[in-house]
């Protein structure tokens, strides 16, 4: 018995025994990791997700590939969508900007020809090509408990220069326009900040936090329900524009008064038929 124990102890002390134990441990850890990751993959990517991607590719080929290419790699007519993300697809298609009827009409909001389910399928296909910003969840765009006062400050600092202080839109350089936000849903506003469509910059979470994005959305939604304080609203385009309209109107009124007084004076001093010259 003692000889057998001594033999076992001697084998355990052999230098190769340590390496064998480490190798065995690595094998066990690898098996456990493989099991866990496979389970996670099956939970996060169910069969219906794969079906959605396949359906999205079919819809993309039918409706979008003529401009963006069969594999969304881009062409001379439209950019690559690899890495654009699901949020960009949902924004562009849910607002009817895409697919564009013609070149130059891709920035015009119009009714969409796709169901929301079809848009999600196309977005899933584009996301599968290279990631990108995801479509925000309902909780991310919820304005419950949002601070509209802070949202007003953030909107004034980051958005009002283009969209106007009340989100009514405005003209930009090079013939471009910042669209009005009066018809935008909370999800579309959030997606626009994430993706930066057209001339709009991207406001990532490092620039404007998710909570601050909700504050901005709450402010935009709140301004739609605010009554005008009085007078003509002029589309609520802002104090500068309204002041300019008042100034030009007042100046025009003064010019008309001056012309009327001048004409009246001439009529007063005009000589009669029998007067001498």
C-alpha cells in the first residue's frame, strides 16, 4: 500500500503532470464557453430573425438595389449602406425619403409605400452587413419624466439654428433645407440624432446622452401643443424672421404713406384750366 501511494505521489510531482492538468483545465473551460456562447447565440438570433434578414434582402433587391447595388455596396447614384445601421434605414424609409422616386427627391418627406414590418426586415438585413446604430426601443424614446426645460436649452444650443426655435424648419446653404419636425415621431427624432441624415451632424451618446435626447424629444412634442401667445404666428419661424417681417412691413407701409402724401400734394398745387403760367 505504501509503495503504491509513493508511486502516485511521484507521478504527480513529475513536471509533465502540471502541463497535463493545465491542458485538461483549458479543454474543460473551452467546452463550457462553447456551450454558453452557442446558447446565447440561439437566444439572441432565433430562426425568425434569420427569416427577417432573408425577407429584408429580397425586398432590398427588389426596391433598393438599383441605386445602392445588389449587396448595398453603393453605386454612382447612391452611397454604400454597409455600416449605416438599422436606425438609418428605419428613419429614411418610415419618413418616405427612401426609396426616392427620382434623383433630388431623396430628402423630401412623403408617405411610405412599405409596412413597418417590411421596413424592419430591410433594416435587419442592412444591419447584418456591418452593424451601425440600432433602432431605439420604445423605452429609449419615452418622454415620461423628461425635462422639457433642459430639452429647450439643448434644442436651442444644438438644433434651433437649422430647424427653428419651434422645430418649424428653415433654409440652409446650397439650396438645402432643414425639415420641420411637426410630423416627426419620437423614434424618428431619436434616429435622426443618431444617424445625422443629409446635412445634419451626428449627435452620438457621447455628445448628447440618451437622457438628453429624450429631453429634446419631450420639448419638440411639447411645442406642438403650446398655443400662440398672440398675434400672427408666421409659422412660428422664430423671433429674427418675425422681426424682419415686421420691419419690412412697417417700412413698406411708410413708403406707401409717403407716396400717398406726395400724390396728394401734387393734386393740391396743380393749376386749374384758366390759370396763367
